């Protein structure tokens, strides 16, 4: 053991000296640089060699690195932060559909949303649909209400239209009902409702009661883009993530996302060195009742040890690999988060099904993550995990819960005892009003209990759960945890559950990295760590709280390369191609709207 520790020490020392000897490629001067390194919290400048930061300090100190062929970037007093790390985003699936979607993310009025809907319906060709797929809440609108079916039908006419509202409901216009052949005789799926009028005809409203399968299944029937369009769509989506300062993402899998078939686009971009984001991803079992078969098959197909020693991210490529299993491990464990409906009671069969899967994951040393909204579900999940741990010890295996809005103190202690973490999201920014209407103001005060999580020393990372529930904009989550407010302005969180701005930023950088033990290579700006950073359009520490959610990047560097630039930095970045097909809403409105 002593020899191993000595060898590791020599490797670290040698690697540090190698980085220091590398030729500097870039320097950033005149910045208000927030490092998130408590030993050196702020600096003016930094130097980059290859894909690593090799020095930080004053302008005078870093100017010594300027020489021939060194790119000098003047931050002009703007705020610089480490690259954002979204620990829960469905980027692989989202990228495949992004160009086909009309985004209402960030809009201020319903009138504007309906106007966009009408314009897009007129330009969408026959055989295609207008689709608004998540990322918005009625409370973000000045009108504080949902669109009516009459308004949707008047705006869209004969163009089939699907509008997803969180994971609670979806709206189909009359043309969409006809295109999907939904009639008065169409039966309701289990856990879902096809609303019908007094004479038994479908109205166009689909409701999760509380199972979101009816929404997923309907969406899966809509036409897909071509392969060429999916490639372009994924690049555009990643570019929009870069425009928000995002440089790393953990993909949480998702419904109707089959491995390996639905991973071909990101596979190809990775192989070509065109994946402008770090992307460890999880495998999500798709078919109820055969989850164990899926995971046993994938365990046999995928060698997780490959990426543990893979240094490909030191060169042109960024890491892209299977990270583990989840976010759902068994369908019977899906405690859907439709806060307008009663909490789902998980079936008695859940425990045995979940134990079978987790036992195999632990035996094979596969990290995992598990969707868990309610404390009642978390208690039952932990019962299973503790039983597995007694039979086959976790022994430091990486695992964490996703969401955990109502997790109790007692269960936080159990999570810590098992070495688990928590990936928390901004779902209350979108759903606080619905949560309060069902569970009351008191229940929302610590939902999720972020301060208690941090105080107990649990690993806590931040995510968005974009694109079908929430927006893909991580600044909404940072805003939620700082302000304690929803997008509609409802102050739902207690002051004791709010965090300061540095702590919130750490959750979405260092915290996310810590979930899978990457905090020693990213998440802060420090010598020898990865050169992932963003220059922001606003002073994060000084702007008004309500302005935090509209922050964006004007220069994003990932792996030492400029991947996005705007305003005075636009010429430094690769040109963003137009979205295809030409009628794509992205060409007319972009992604996140408030900018």
C-alpha cells in the first residue's frame, strides 16, 4: 500500500511539472475571475496550455506568459467563472429533437407564446408538427395562466400541434387528434387520462394521473428528423448549452431512449472530435418487467474500466462514455412528479425488482443513479439498498439520488451512511405554485432541503432536468436556490433554505463534479485543472436576484478551446451553422428566449 501511495504521489508531481512546462496557448486578462478555489477566491488573469490551466494571478504575473502565437483575451472587467456542470440533463435525446421544437423557455407573456405558435404553424410543412416540448410554466407569463384549447386551435389551424406542460399534461389541437387517430373509443392508458367532452369526444387534453407514459408515448409517435438534421440539431443544442456557460453534462438517460441505437449521433460527434461538451451518460432501462435483463446485457457489453484510465480528453476529444445505470432502474420505482396530482403509491413488487437490479450493479461495480421525488419513495429505496449493502457491501461504489424534493433529515443521514449523493434540480422554479396548492406553504419551505444537505456534508450537484420538464438553462436553478422563488415570483423557500451566490454556483460546478468524484479535475479554476470556463454578460455577484436567471456566456472555453463566442468575442468562436430543416423554429426564435 505504501508503494502504491508513493507511486501515485510521483505521478501527481510529475504531471504537475509537465503541465508547467507546456507552451501557453491562451491568456485571459482583466477579468473578475471567480475561481471557487477557497485558497485563491478571485484573480485578474489566468494562462492556459493545451486543455489545462497552468497559472492564475494578477495581470502582471500572467502577462509574463504572453509570447509569439499566444492568444490574448481581454475580459474587460467582466465576470469569469468555471464551466457549468449540469448533473441531470437529457442532452442525447434532447439534441435529436431540438431543431423540431418551438421553445417557450424564458418568454414573459402568453400572448407572445401564442403569436410564436401561429407563426410557426404557418411555416411548418405538411407531414410535420408544431411541438412545444417543456421548459416553461404558466406562472412565468404575465397572464399567469395556461393557453386554452380554443386559443391553441385558433393559432395553429390545420397544422398538427403538441404542447407539453411539465410532466403533468399535454395539449393536442384538432389536427393533432386526427393525425394520431384518437377517438371517443380510444382507451385511457394506465395512469393517464384522455380528456373527453360531455358527448364523449376527445378535447385534446392529455393528463398524467400521475404516470407520464401517456405524454412520452404520444410524443414518440411524432415524426423524427433525418440523420443529417439530427446531427445539426445536436450541434445546435450543444452550442446553446455552451452559450449559457455549460461545459459538462451528465446525461440521465430517459424514456424512449434506447441504447445503443439512439446514441449514434453523439457517438459520431465524439469520434470526429466535434462534441463540444463533456458527456458521461447513464443507461436507462426501457421496458417494464425486463429491466434486469437490460442491465445484465449492458454489463456484458460495456467495460466501465475503459474510461477510468482513458486519457483521450487530454487531446482533441472530450470524454464521452457510459458512466453507470439510471436514472430509472425499474419502472415500478417511478414516483412521478406531477405535483397537481396525489403522490403515487409504488406497487409492492417494487422492492424485489429493485433489489435484483441493484444487487447486480453492486456486484459488477456499476455506479448508479435513481429518480426519487418523494421521501416516502426514498425510504423504500433505502430499505432495499441497505439490505443489498448487508449482502454485498457498496464499499464506496458511486451512487446518488435524483430530485429528492421532500427527503427527510433521517433519510439524508441514511444516504450519507451509504456514501450516496444528491443531484437536485430547479423543478420548484417551475412547479412551486402547484406544490403549494397541494401540500401547503409549510411543506415548500425546505423543498428540496438544500441547506440541510450541504450541512450534513453530502455530495450535492445541480441540474436542470431539461428539456421536457424544465428548461435547459442552469441559471434558473442557481436563481431558485439563491432567491427561494419560482419563475412566477412566488417566494416559497424559507430564508434558512436559501444559499449565497457562491454556494449556489458551487452546486452547479464543483458539486456536480463531486457526484462522480471529478472535483479534482474540474469545477473550479485552479492550476493544473481542466480549462473549462465562461466569461459572463453580467456581474453575477452584484446584479439583482431576478436577473440571475437571464445570465448567459459571451465566451465559453471547453477543454482549452473556444467553443462559443458572442458580442466582441464572436470572431474567436467557430461559426454556428443554420438549423436544418430551414423551417426549424431555432432559425427564427433560437432556444432560450429572454435573450
